[in-house]
C-alpha cells in the first residue's frame, strides 16, 4: 500500500477550520499494482480473507472483464475510501471521488476507474453519480476461500449484499 502513495493518486480531505482529516481516498495505477503484486492462486492465503476475495475480483477484472490490454495510466484503481461519520451526507465522499478521478485523468491521462464497494452510499456514488457500470458481482456469502483449502466460507454471515466490480469511463 505504501508504494501506492508514491504514485500521487491518493487524496486526503481536511476540514478548513480544524485541519482534521475528514475523508481519504487511496488509489493507484492498476497496471503497476498488478505488476508489483501479481495474483497467484497458489500463493498462501492472506491473513485476511477480504484481501484474497478482492484479489480474486481484481484478477477476474484484468483477465476477463476489462477486455483490453492493461497498460500504465489506463485504469485508476480506487482501493479504499473513507469519510468520517460526522461528515457523512454532506457530499464530501462524492466530490472527493470525482476529484480523484478528474485529477488522474488530467494529470496522467487515465481513461477508466475500477472500484469495488459493499457500501450502499458509495455504490450510489459510483453507479448513479459517476455513471459506473457493473462488470462482475460476487456474493460474499457464497464465496469459498480457495486459498485456505479447507472449505471455509468466511463471509457466510455477511449481510451487506453483493460486491461488484465497477468500471467508470473517465471523460
């Protein structure tokens, strides 16, 4: 994750009067992230099942869903977004995501943004406000942790719904 910060695609939002961080978006170039950390189904399992689930979804997007060659500065990958609860519902999350995408497009000529979310508000931002398209959906309750190798369904009690791979075309 730290090497992603060097790409200068991530952003923090600060409150003007208090200077506290109220929101953050962590993003990277999917091409370089994939080169640094290629998916290998034979690698040992990650300590957190969520990382393996998202890695499998990334790989499905790269190998099957994207349908294009993955090259540098083509696909921005937003891999984490957070807004402090007391600053929610003020439009900060939507504006920050739009800013990150526009900055990547202008500064480095990115053409797409790729993201996954299980949060309904963030889903609304990516699908309705940013006109993203779902290219794959995974139901975490039925996801088998293959790398663990012992028939574990780590999210069988998950109640957050599907987790989509979302692709946004940048204008």
